[in-house]
């Protein structure tokens, strides 16, 4: 009977039933079979609502949505172009940096492709880059910022890990700082590949101009302090993560609505509503998933999973390799928020048994999810790019593969060199 129920739930998920309804049904069935009072579901929803760190999620989301509705992306392109445009492959490097920063704040990879693609794709082609290269660059850059603060997936991973009581303190601030060097590694490797791939097709280099740089700085002067709130505020101890989120949201609101005046007051409720719809969906899935997580822990599912793994996988390094393969496949099939709330409760206890640092696991997890966005045949970014640029999906596949291979090499380095993620962690 239980297998029939599980099979029915999986079938409903594949047929498009809302993910939260499938998760909550699975949790309720599990609790009912184990004769546990279903009031535990309501208790879990209250517990997630009582988590102070969760305040950062809607506040950073509002800030990201406000930035995406303004002309901040254009100013960011001009500023980074003035700084890096003189280098060989300068425009490609600018594209990687801009997309990474934009995704870090908006938290939505598809938004980056739609918003930045209109600027970067024509500019890359006009600068002499091939169409195939330009398509691949914009498609794969759409998810580059997932490891950079204040990325919503980083916050979500930290919230779930904190709720699991693993015996190790997992701070969102540690996750923020742990993702910086791996993100830089990815950008550096992609930039090196871009220079190498275009060595036989030289593109013009824009001479460095201090006047252009000063003009770009003057134009972006109000947005340049944004990273200070996140980095300096949190790591100096002056702000908690939730306080930094509140200051960031208020600052962006004042700058984009009242100083630049690019978002009319009449449109502000619509932008906030769209942001809260996204946050509401995440919180609903998160609440029911934590209830399901309790059931998994009560049923000792993670420990049983570890015992099975231990029979066939004795090496930590082999486990990491198999985990990477699994996460790449998972990332192509599920959106990142669903993947986090479903898989982290299962994977974190098993990884701890293999002596993998939880912060390192978080960076590995999100690095793989980042690639999953454009992993053929069903990565979400592939279809968004095909629609945005009106190209056959096969052309997007072909253009993205070289960049995907470069990022896979970066993931291997991140996986097997923990120092890169843990160097700044006390």
C-alpha cells in the first residue's frame, strides 16, 4: 500500500502538481503511518516563521526586484566596461562580472538572461565575437552569481541547515564569505577560456580612459556602496544578516525610486507584490519541507541512506564525485529552491558522516545547481535563452557546451580543494 501511495505522489509531481502539495502529502502520510499527531505540521510552519534569519529572504528579494526594474544593469555594464574593457577579451570579462553581480542580487537566473541579454548579446556580436560564442556566454552567465552574497539560494541553504540541528553551527555569514573565492575561480576560468577561444578572431580592445571611468563612476555613484552593506556591514559585526538586508532594501528603494526616479511610485506596489509572490512560494515549500524533514529524521532515513552508501562507497572522494553527478542531473530537472528544500535534509547528514564540512557542502551543492540551469536537454536557462534570442534550442545546446565544460572543471576544483571555500571560515 505504501509503495502505491509513494508511486502516486511521484506521478502527480511529474504531471505538474504543485510541489508543496506533493511534499505535504508525503509528510502527512509518513506521520500518519508512524502514528504521529499531524499537529506537528503546524508546529513546523510556526517554527520557520519564528526564524529571525528568514527576514533576510524577502528583504533581499525586494532589493533585487527593484534593481531589475531600474536601469542599474546598464550603469553596471558601463562601469565594468570602463574598468575591464581595455583587456583582451574585455567585453566577455565584463559580461561575466555583470551577470554574476546581477544574479547575486536578483536571485533569478532567468531575469539575468532577459535583462542583461538585451544589452550584452548585441554588444558582443558588434565587438567581433562569433554568434555561437555570444549565445553561449549570455546563456551560461545567467546563473553565475548564485555563490555570491546576497544570493537567495545561499540564504535558503543556511536556513534549512540551521533547522536540522546537526551539531555544527552553520552561519549564513559563513556561507556568504565561503562562496566568494569559488565564484571568482569560475569567472577567472571562463575569462581565460574566452580569451583562448577568440585568439584567432581578435576583437578590438577599448583603450583605457580615466575620463570614461570617472563618468561611469559618477553615473553609478549611488549604487557602488551596495556591496558595502552586505560585506562590510556583516563581517565587521555592525549588522546582522537580516539587518544588512533591511538596510540594503531601504537604500535601493530610496536610490531607484526617489533619486534616479526610474521606478514610478505607482509601479512600486506591483514590484513589491511580484517579489512577495516569489518569496511566498519559497516559504510555503520550505515550511512543508521542514515538516517532511522531521519525518525523515524520525524514520532515520538519512542514517539508513548513509549505511547503504557505506556498503558501496568507502571513500569520501568517490562519494563527492557521485554526489556531483547526481546534483548536475538534479539541477537540470528541478528549480534550485525545490532542489535545496528536498535534498539538503537528506544529503547533509550523510555528508557529515563522510567528514565533509557543511559550509563546503553548501558551496558544492550550489555550484552544481548553477551548472544544472543550462545542462542539456532540459536546463531552464536553455529554454529561456532560446525564447529570448529566438534561436533553435539545438543551437543553444551547442553554444553552451564549452562553457559548461569549463564550469565543470571549476566544480571539480571546488569539490576537491576545500581550502577554496573554507579559507576565510574561522
